[in-house]
C-alpha cells in the first residue's frame, strides 16, 4: 500500500515539474530543415523529439529481438 502511494506521489511530482517546464518554455522557435522551416512552440518541438526518440528506440529493440529470434531457430 505504501509503495503504491509513493509511486503515485512520484508520478504526481514528475507531472508537476513537466507542467511547470511546459508553461515556462512556451516560446516560439524556428526549426530549419533542408527544404523548409517550421515555427512552433519549444514545448511542442521537444515533445515531438521525445516521441520520435521513443519510436526509434522501440523500432531498434524490435529489430534486435526479431534478429535474435531468427538466429536462435
């Protein structure tokens, strides 16, 4: 029971820190690509970068697991 409460408090703390970060970093930034550029809030750019990194990591882990499964057969 105590472990669940501490876990919930930890997640709540992380949520509050992320919320404060989001509010304080809502400045507009320009991201330049080779052929075009995008203008968006810094928080949106960082969130998109986070999700892209997660997707790349999951894809790499799946590729490694599938390759390892083929070798073991």
